[in-house]
C-alpha cells in the first residue's frame, strides 16, 4: 500500500509542476510589449525572524497603455531602501490583449519551481514502477 502513495505523490507533483510550467510559458509569451513603468512608492514590509524585525522594501509602480493607467507591485524586494527611488524607471513587459498583466525582464516566476516539481513527480512515478 505504501508503494501506491509513491505513485499518488508523484502524480500530484507532476500535475502541479506541469500546470506551473504551462502558466509561466503562457505569461512569458503573452506579455511581450515592452513598457517603461515609473516607481510611485516604496512599500516597507516587516517580518520577524528569530525575534528580530527585518524590513524589506518593495517598489510600487504605474504604467500607461493606450491612455489607460495601470498599477502594479514588484514581486521582488530589497533590504536596502536606497536601491529604488520614487520616479525611477522599471522595464516591464505587458500583454497587448490584457495590459493589466505584466512581467519583469528576467523574472520567470514559478517556472523553475514547476520544473522541479515535475521532475520530482516523474522520479516518484518511475520509482513506483521499479
């Protein structure tokens, strides 16, 4: 019966990994229009790690496509507030079909995680059959 758990775990990991890969590829190919966005605010986030408060800074930005203004928040943070300044430009890629969808150059999101989960899932499925 425990061998069946290997198969079930492998299938679940492979499915989740496959979905993440497909979603990220869709985002990469869907968001191809290059835009310069302007940083409008630096949001401070606080996290307690081992009893100490750690602050990180996440830029918020706006961009305009066809006369409409859109707002977004960077998926990445910095420990240094000085790394980003209000008014600085960020290069982003937006979707022509839905300009509210955006991605950053070089930021592939969960593609790597999807590939790892797919690999783990396939490994468990192969181990089940051995």
